[in-house]
C-alpha cells in the first residue's frame, strides 16, 4: 500500500510538472552522491554544507516528533547545491519539494524549516491509509506543514503583515475549498505567490497569502488538540470518517474524552 501511494504521488506530480522527478529513483546517475544510506548531496558540495544538512535533518526530525508524538517516516533527502541541479529534478520555482517519501531541496531550501515542511507531508502520508490520504484536503496538509516548519516566510507575523498591508488573502471559508493539489496551486497563482521573483526585482516585499492563511488556520487547531488529538484525528480519518466532521469536532473530542491531552504540543528541545 505504501508503494502504491508513492507511485501515485510520483505519477501525479509527474503529470503536473514533467517526469524529471523520476530521476530521483536513480540519483547517482544524475550527479548526486550518498553521504548516508538515505541522504544524497550534489557532487562538489563541501564538508560545511554536508554538516549543515545533517544538522538541519536532526532539527527537522525533532520538529516532526514534537507535533506527531514520534516519527514514522524516514524520507530520503536529495540536496542540490546548484539551481541547475534542482531544475533538472523538476524543482521549478519552489525551495523544496516532496515526492512521497523523497524530499528534494534547492540551494535556497537547505535549512530545517523547509525540510520539516516537506517531512510533514511525508509523515502525514505514511500515517494515513491510501483512501484517507487521497481524501485529505491539500489546505490541511499544507497548514500542518507550515505550522511545523516555523518558516518565517509563512509565519503568523507574515500573516499579520498581509492584514496590515491589506494584501488580498483567502478567507477561512475559501481556504477550505482548496481541496485538490490543482485547486491549491491555482490559488497560489491567483493570489500572486508565484510572482515573488518579479516582486523582489522591483524592490517590493515577497508575499505568501495562501500558505500564510493555511498556517494561521492550523496553528491554533494544533495547539488546542496537541499530539494526542492529532493522532486521534488521523485514526478517525483512517476509520472512514469524513474530513470536515473529524476536523470540526477534534477540539471538542479532545476536551470531552481526555482533558489531559489538551496540553499544548510538546516543547521541542533547543538545538
Ligand atoms: Zn507543502
């Protein structure tokens, strides 16, 4: 079942963005070399970059554990130190990508924030049955990843900046309509998140209204339900419950069934 998920992810992303990501199946044939059994770095990377990557992976794992309680996924990591490498594996425009249990990092995404974001997607898909994963809305998966990653680009302070600057952003109701990957990507385009290179060139601040709104929605939800509530929610989805029903009642279920589980997420140890 796990392999079916990975094949579906690789094929669906390939249909959207070309087949370059299929090269990750044979990274050593395309200029990446292993530094451990599941970490690959572009040839030519110096020791400092490799050490930075190892540290970022440790920190990202710690963030996943703090939210999910433990870590069930062991994604392979493919780190590019040049933009050409990133593009050759299908990574256009973004800083990092995940294909099932394979995380591709651009030179700009070589830090724990982007690793934790993509790792959260891998962790979520590992914990869900194929049916539950297929039905999970993209906005929720992204919102959890944004909250875990603590990336400044998607932070609560960025959301506040968007509000103060009156920059258009999705309403809560609209956010909940971004269910498929295509709907999510269309929203990212509609709200101008794919125009940041042009914005930067003009000296304007970069904006990420869709990702920031997903994080703004999920941060208080995750803080309320805690790791225990998140796992109970995942179990209910795996049991066949509809997403919206499980999402809307997760807070209530935590308070009613296990008051002690309403504690905030475990504090992540400092690096
Ligand atoms: Zn994401």
